[in-house]
């Protein structure tokens, strides 16, 4: 009997996926109807005492498995980012760079459970600025769908997907403070920053009550919420912490570009889930985002390679990896709202801006160690504003962008950029200054020489010789 039930559940799931593929909604709205079924009976899943309005339509059977897969892909991105950053630092700091990403898979989920999800997505509390207290500790966040957020998937599944986005956002900042920030101070900073910067901005744009959403600003996959906030926060960190010791006199080149290249592929793979999952179901918005995510990054690789060849007569591996990420950043806010041709244009367009930002950072006198601002901050700015020009009305579910005769969308995008940028910079600067005075942000010069792997974590990523056994600083 158990084997028959298992077989029946398996074939019903396959049939459901096929049915879902043939019943994709025609609107790209995030509020599109989605579904799961109870595998053993084929009947709509229903939580105990759930109201009829929260039942999941059987026609959307593919949506919950789809979002679960996207959540798993988004989960992969944070450790992949640790490997990406780890390959770009000196070998004495490789474990530190990885740990600054990986530790957030512990810190941010706890914050998200206690307060983060409620502040980000609960019904509006203060004039569209943040969510209320209703869902603190995930109270009333059950397995029935929330019709205002993702009507076709269990509420807890939607919550978990958004958690992965929050973790990745906080981890991005670590690239700017690599090789010189105290680990304990970093942990405290990311915990507070996620609560007072990321959570409110997510509410502004992704919650039904958010004020920027009501203004008409769009952010499909996180150009504003994820990349502009983290990019600007990274710039603030670089300015407050100051330059790495030996920046102008020592060789600070990446120690393992093979690791970075591998991690780039993993990030691109995970990014498909990060962007497509923001459609909140297996629908046309997800398909558009999936295609755009591939094409924009591919076009960016070509664009960056041309720039490198004409300026350096070489196409570097690090440049190709950086280009892929720049394309992914730029397409994120627009992924579900633009056509494939627009995605190609966006991938080509973003590279000169990011490439230029990386070249001039030395002249401007700040040390953004791994170019978080140059890629994520600048790339997000290009993508968010380009969306106001390239958006297609058939995909936005409303008016198109400037090319469609709608200048109001570009205006709304510009206001959103200004509001998010101003809030992020002011709050992040204040937080950093306070933490620096209370607990201190930067390691000592001696610890920086020896490396953060040993001084902050008591371990080495590589054991290359006897000198490292007795604490002699490796290069």
C-alpha cells in the first residue's frame, strides 16, 4: 500500500508539473495565482481552519516545487560568494573571506525569524516605511498561502525564499572590508544593518504597502533592494575603514583565480533561481527573468572582453568573471519586465560604467577591496534606470518604459534610486561610526600583517611551509 501511494504521488507530481507548464498565467504580475496539491490525493492542500480565500488552486501545481528549487539555488549563492571573494584575496585571508559570507547563513536566518521578515513583508505599519509586529517570531506565518504576497505557495516557503535573498545581500558587503575588519565587529554590523537598512528598503519596494511600490517604482529581482543597498554600504565601509595596509607598496593580487572562476559559475547558476524565484511561481514572469538573466550576463562578458582587449590587449579571467557578475547585477531589477533583446542591450550597456568605476577608484582614494561598489552599486544604478527606459508593458502588467512613451516610469525609478541611496548611505555611515567608537572596526596592524585567517579564526586555508607553522606571515 505504501509503495502504491508513493508511486501515485510521484506520477501525480509529474502530471502536475506538466499541467502547470501548460497553464502559465499571461500576466507577469507578482500577484499571479499559483498552486500546490496534496500529492496523496490530488486535492488542493489546505491548512487546518484556513479560510477559503487562502486555498491554493490545483491549476498551479508547479509553483511550490518551482519556488522550492529557486530557494535552494539562492541558498547556494552565499557560500559561492564566499569562494568568489576567497579567491580574490591574499592566501592568508582566504578563510576569513569565506567565513564572512558563510557565517551569515547563521546570523541572518535568526534575525529573519525574530524580526526581519515581519519588518520587511508584514502589513504596513508606518506610512509605507516598514512592516508591523504581526509576524515577529513568524507568528501567523503558516503553510497556507498569503494572498497578498504569493497566493499560490505556502507562506513559509515564500518567507524562506526571501530569507535567502536577505542573506546574500548582507554577504555582498564583505567584499569591501576584506582583509582588515574585525570578525566580531563585522557580525554585529551585518546583524544591525540587515535590520535597519535591508528590511525597510525591502518593504518599500516588495511589500504591497511599500511607499515606493505605490509610487510606481519597479524592482523585480533586487537592483535597489539587494545591489544598490549593499554596494553603497560597501562604499561606506571602505571609506570608514580606510585602505588596506600595503595597498600602494605590496602585491595584493588575487591568490587563486581558479577558485573565483569556479565560484562565478556557481553564482550565475544560483542567480537563475534568485531572479526567476521573484516571480513567486512558475509563470511567464519567471520565464522572462530566466532568459534575461542568461542573456544579459552573456552580453556583458562580450562587452567587457572587448573593452579589455582595446585597453590592455588581453582578455583576463578576472575581467570575464567580473563582467558576468556585472551583467547579472544590471539585469536583476529588470529581469521579469524586459524582452530578450533588451536584456542583451542592458548587458552591453552596463560594462563601460562598471569598468570605469573600477579604474577610477584608486584616483578617488578609497579601497573597495573587491569592487563591490564598482560592480554592484554602479551596476544596480544602471539597471534600475535602464528599466525605466526598456520596460515592456506586456510584462509589467501596466505601462511600459520611456521607449513605450511612459516617462513617468523613469521618473519613479529615479526617485527610488535617490531615496534608497540617501537612506542607505546616512544610516550605514552612522552605524559604522557608532560601532567604531564602541567596539572598534579594524584589526591591528600586526594582525593585518599576519592575516585574518590566523588572527581572527585560528586556522590557515593553506599550509605551504614551515614558516606558517610558527606564525610567520605569508604573502
